[in-house]
C-alpha cells in the first residue's frame, strides 16, 4: 500500500494535482480498502459460520435432550427396580401364605388326632360316656366363607334365634360331661349341616361351659343359652378348640313340690323349699345348665346363678333379657310359694352349697 501511495503521488505530480488532494484521495482509497479488509473477514466469517446462534441453540437442544433421555432412563430403571421389588414381596407373601396354610393344616391334623386319642381314652376309662362319644361316622364341617362367619350371631343369653334344633329329651339326665370352647366355635344345625351361630368363649364375663347331651363321631350336641328355651346345637370337636370337664353335681327343681335338691356323685346334699314363678310369670320347665356365677348387688345373695333359660312371659326384666336364675332372698316367708318373676329363690343354706357347683352343671326343672 505504501508503493501505491508513492506511485499515486508521482502520478498526481505528473498530472498537476497537488499532494494534499492526492493524499485525500489515497486516504479515501485506503479507508475503503481497510473497510473492505475489515468487512472481508467478517463476511468470510459469516459465510464460514452461517448460523452461529442456531448452532448454539442446537447444541442447547442436544444437551436438554440428553438430560431428558438420562432422566427417562433413570426413571425407567427406578420403575423397573420398584416393579421387581413388588414382585419379590408378592412372591414372599405367597410363600408365607402357603407355608402358614400348610402349618395350619398340619396343626389341625395333630389336634384332631390328639382329640380322638383323648376321646378313646375317656371312653375306655368311663364306660358311661360311650353313649355320647362313640363314633358312628366321621363328617367334616362344610366350608364356610369368612364373610359369612362374620355375619353369624353370637349365641349368648341375649340372643334370640328363630330356626334352631330343640332338645328332644328335655327331662333326661346326662353323665355330667361338658365342654369349654377355647376359641369361638361354629354351631351347626346337625353334624356337617348349616351353621347358625358362634358360641363365644365367655358368657356374662364367665368362661363358657355347656353340657354335652349327645355325640356323633367328631360332633357333639350341646345345650345353648339363647332363646328359645331348650335350644341345642352341634359343634365339631375334631378340629380342636375345646376343653373337656365333668361335673359331679346335679340340681333338680320340682315345680309341683316347690323344692330344690342338690346331688354330688349320686349322694344327696340336701333338699330345701324354694319360691318359684307366679301364675302370670311361671318358671319354665326343662333341662338347662348353670351359665355363670355373678354378684348383682341387689340383695339376691352371693352367688347369683343365671341359667341357660328365659322367661316365656317376659321379654326383658330389670334391664336384662329376663334370664331365669337361682338366687337367694332376704325374706324367708316366700319359700314354698309361687311369687317370683320366674326365677327360683332359694334359702341361704342352699346358696352355701350352690357356691361349689361348677359352671355347666345340668339343672332339671319339672
């Protein structure tokens, strides 16, 4: 560019142009060349990097896409691990359920074998029990869904059932055998028949003891404490859940003589006059059992023995279901008369003997 500038000065001198003019012209030319030189690389750069902003945007989009893809892969991995964990837990639950079910079946088999062995031993030791425990045929209880079991009523002194087996031998005696359900037991219409209730482990805060009146293999028929009177039901003992005992006591109440007699092991302990139900509220007849021993605190003496029987004239009495009971009375002038609301009022001497009578003892009223 310096050579051009000197040549231009010489040319200007030859043409008669002054140096300042030539300088101005060269300055303009140099400025134009410099501007061109400056714009050249910019244009060149523009051509070389046609879309610098779009390139950055594409790069940004690529990074965001990679981030999203990474997050998606992490989410899928977590979902897969969670799914595998749930499947593992479900598998463990199935294994545990299977093992528990097999253990229950094995436990039931062992309990049934033990029950049969005890039954055979009791029958051998007590020939009088052969009538109620001699097996005739083995009938398994029908399967009852759990939702149906939850709807079955509890068989208590407060329960009133419409369809229930009745006691066919309402005045016969028994050998004193009785059972206690160590867990709630289903009560059936007949061996292997339709269930109609659940016998609880306790009645009136006392352990449940009911007398056995008939046996058929792995099934026994027991007296029940619900309405109507003389209700019975069949319980399956082959699956366990029962405790056995025997009462040596027997209680007899004569409505005609207005007397009560207590026996132990065949020996009479005493006979006493009692007060029974008035003509409008008579004492019901039949065989029943001592359901509980309580202290009411109403001057009836201790203990008060509610029976598995109810008044046929009253639906409720004193806030209760009109349960018939044996209890004392402060006025001895009532004994020998029909003056009660259905219960049997006994003297203090009788209460002293009844205090030792076990729950489940048979009581015959006739």
